[in-house]
């Protein structure tokens, strides 16, 4: 009986120690699994990053890098021309007129608009337009009327269309068009707006047109085209 009790006690202690060891092992495994999970989460966060100022900064930096001109190297000599570029066409003969101005720069602005129109037409293989006095007076009057009376339309407050205004000035035509713009800007900026609009670009590049009128009064701009 004594041996039996001793064996039973030994078995009990072995079972208890085994359970304790198993419990410690499981606890240790859980800690290891937790540590590994935390480690992998940190790796993922570091690799993916987060949106915000850092992403924006990288994007801006990329844009700056792309806009820089690379320095030519012996392997990449660049594209510097060996001869000077051809001179831009001179449209001063087509774009010079003497019309009363409504400001110190009006005359220069209308001549610059005319020049840019003819540059665009030359690039499209079309003949230049001639800036004409009567059509410019009609365009200038409409630009000033729109600004002074606070509206923006091809039809004025008297109900006249661009065709009506041309006829009222005694101008005969077979075909005609008008571009208008509203806003402050240079002649080049206003021309860019027109050239980036399908309908306005079509007027500028219409092959049947031969004569042009240009008006500008503060923030109102007008082009009148006729054959």
C-alpha cells in the first residue's frame, strides 16, 4: 500500500508538472505569436506608408524633377540646332491700322491679337487676315458696350446680333463670325482661350474669312470675321 501511495503521488505530481509545462508552453507560444504579428504589421505599415503631406511632397518633387532640363552628356548631345531657327512671319502689314483707342494699350493689343490670329492660320496652312478699320470699330464698340452696360453676349441690349451690327455700319459680307471673351489677361492668354475652344478656333481658322476686326475694352474682348 505504501508503494501504491508513493506511485500515485508520483503520477499526480507528473501530471501536474506536465499540465504546468503545457500551460507555460502555450503561454510562451502566444507571446511569440503576438510578437511576430506585431512585427509583420509594423513591416506592412512601413512599406505602405500613409497618405498626407509625405505623398504630396513626393508628387510635387516628381513634377519639379520632370520640368528640369537635363544637362547634355557626350552620350546624349541634346537637340541643340546647328543653325538658328527660322524667323517668325511678319504680319505687321496686315495688322496695322489707325483707329481711335479707348486706352493707352488698345491699339497695341488689337494688333497683337491680329498677329496671333495670323500665326495660328499660318501654322494651319491658311492665308492671313487683314485687320480692317470698319470691322474693328464695330468690334470695339461692342466690347465697350458690354463692359459699360454689364453684360456678356453676342446680342446687345438693343437686340442686335453681330450680323446686325455689321450691316448697321454699312459693311456687306457673305459670311461672318464673331468671337467674344470676358476677363483680364494678356492678348496671348485670351487667344489661348479662344484656340482651346472648338467653336472659337473654327472661326479663327475658317478658310473663307479674309478680314478681321478686333475690339478690347478693359475685360471685354471681341473678334469680328468676314469674307
